[in-house]
């Protein structure tokens, strides 16, 4: 029920590991039927963050060579985001290709390659520091995102 339909019981340990990577262990303990809990259509009885963490757990469970994350951290608090991201990107998925869309600066700064898009086209590409130093539109984008939470990006970071 949790990560695939009719998952055989012998995969429960894999499901639990995947949920742990997605920081869903505490949520699981609050569910009366644990792994056998059924959710309403489209997870109607789950929060946005719980839905995102279950979807991240599904990505771990599927164990594909390429993982696509479409703003998968947007409904998570920064601590949970950090725990999941640091575990998955630097450990669990270190040998996988991870394609991610995000507006979170801390995630952008960790990317090997950023494709900065404008009007549906790739405007520039490079790592975070390269883009900060060579692309004024990327700097403006970063400054707009960080207006209330981070310093002004005037050039490359150290």
C-alpha cells in the first residue's frame, strides 16, 4: 500500500528502509495499521510534506539509475529537507543521476551542474559559483529568492 500496490510482505524491510531515507519513520508509528494503512484517493488524509516524503521513499524503493525530483522538497521544513537531501544525494544516490527542479538555493548550491532556464529555454549552465560569477540574471534570481533569508549574491561564493 505504501510504496507499491500489493507489495509482497517479504519486501517490508525494503519499504521500511525507503521510508527511513525519506524521514517517514515517526509518521509511520502514528498510523494504526502501520505499513498496511490505506490512504484516501491521492493521499487526501496526508499533509503535503507527508506526500512528498512518501514519493521520495518510492524513488528510493524503485532503485532506478536515474531519479527525477520535481520540486520534491517544497513542502518540507528545512531540517527534514537537509536530512533527506544529505542522506540521499551524498550516500544512497551518490552513483545515480539525479535530475531535480528546485527554487531552493541550498539545494542549487549542492548541484554538480545547474541549467538555469528562462522562458522555457536554457539560459546558462554551470555550477553554482560559475553561474553567480558569469550570469547576472542568475544572480538576480538568487537575490530574489534570498531576500529575507540569506545574504546578497554579488558574485562567486567561497
